[in-house]
C-alpha cells in the first residue's frame, strides 16, 4: 500500500502511553471496507519505546514499525518467514555440529 503511518499519527493514537496497545480504525484498509465495517477497531498500535512504535491490522495484515525521524516501515511477511526459516536451519546445523563435537569428547 502507498499509505504510511507517520509519527504524528502514532502520537495522536497512543497519547504517549508507553507499553499500552491502542486500537483504532485502520488507516490502510478502513476506507475500502463496507460502511458497517469501516469503524471497526482492527488496527493496533503499541508505543514500545519513547521513539519506537509497532503496528498491525487484523483485517488487511499491514504491520510494521515507526520512528519519529521517518515514516512507517512495512514488514514483508514472506521475506520475514524466509529469514526465520534460514535462521532456524543454521541453528539446527550448529546444534548438530556441537552435539557431534561433544560426542567425540
């Protein structure tokens, strides 16, 4: 999507409340939903640090993070899953090597 969540949006939604998840209508998909569903609070924003927030929409799946000095960064879920799979594979291989080395002792 071409819409970005700004730091001003995060400040407006969270009102500076650290650690609290705030629910709202989704700025990414609410306009494209049916009238009855446009006001559903499917969008969650959490201010994790004074200068770092994460967001996620339960309807359209948009998720990412925001810093004050730049707009939101949307997380590519396919790429993230690929990175996790590769990390898990490396971890399994490392564990097997450590086990083999320990058995040789």
